């Protein structure tokens, strides 16, 4: 079911709701270049009593472009959307891949009751992470920091089709089989089409935010944080989130054997279970 909220400056935040309307609300922050159609655990939501909320970040899908968007303003937009959709001031959040940084910013803001990061993309601008990676893996992040306009020009060359090809080419063979499966592939393509709406404005902004220094105050995050990684996933973090976990006081991490970057969908039950663990 499509839903929407309006910001104080009149922008529209478009989103969707999945699962029972009277279920426990959970906000899902999707990964790179995917819009409100992207979700997980849809076949488990009724039994779990979970109402899953998704939102197009500004410039993605039907959400209004925000030329001044920042990491903090995006987290604030998620808060506006969640409060409008639920009437609640604090709800749990699941964030995936490049959406991880937005989940962390929301948690730092204090309105997230619990944060589960599933295959979160690491902070490439963080020196300890950059040191683990080859130079070519951090080249665009360096450009985003030193010349954001040049980096934006590079990012504008991406399309839904080239993004899909890049993801599939870099995926573990088990992930590639899942991403191209009849049950998931149409959803992925629909979500990518939303992600590259508005000439890719939202995708470009998202990626610049994710690639530049996050400047988050990790020590001030009051929210319980759980980080989940698949053992075969080397695309999101060079150390399966070990460094990220150490940066967040009290955070816990689990590496799931046999799983890859598609952990969110292949192990949806474990993700939902993590929402209730303390």
C-alpha cells in the first residue's frame, strides 16, 4: 500500500507499507539506488505481526528532490515519514547495504528504538577501512572527498541497467543466483527504476553522502545495534563489519555461515528475530 508524508518545507516523502496494518511498525532503509518497492520477509510479516515501512529517499521514486540534502536531513526525513505513518516517536529500523549510513544517522538522532544493520556498506573514507582495500576500491571515495562535483559527474553516468550489471558481476555465485531468480529479479528491477528516477538525482546524492566522511558521533548512539553479515559477502566490508562494530558502543555482530550479500532476503527470519533480541 502506497503512503506519503509531507515535510515542514512542503516536500513529499513517498513510501509504502507491507504486512498487517495493525502490526508492529518497522522502518526499512533500503540500499543503493532502490526505492520504496524494495522490501524483505514479505511472506513472514503476517505471522511475525510486523508492518514494514519503506520510503523513497529525496530524489528517488516519487519523493521530492532536495538539492540541500545531507546525511542529517535524510535521517530527519525518515523520522518525519515514520512518525506520520505510525504516530509513534520511536520505532525499530532495519538498514541494508548503502542504507546503513542513514540507519546509523537515524540512531544517533535518538528516535530509533533498535537498529539492525544487514550487510551494511562500510565507511570507505575511514582510514582503517581504506587501508584494508586496494586503491581502485577507494578511488571514487577519494574523488568524492576531494572533488564532489567530479564524483557526481561520474555517478551520473550510471543507469538502472549498469547498476544491475555491476551488482551481478561483483556478487558471490550464490547471491547472483538469488538476484536473478524469478521471485526477486522483477522486484529488484522495479526498485532500481525508482532509484534512478529524476535523472538519478537521489542515487547521486545518496552515494556522495555514503562515500564522503560520515562524521557520525558513534559514541553517542544510544540505540542497541545488531550487525549481520554473510560469510561469503566481501563486497560490503573487508572485515565483515568487525571494525564498524568496534566503533559503536555495545554493538553486536554475527557472521552467518553459508550466506552472502543477499543475507537480508535469504535469511529474513533471522533478521526479524534480531529485531527482538537485546
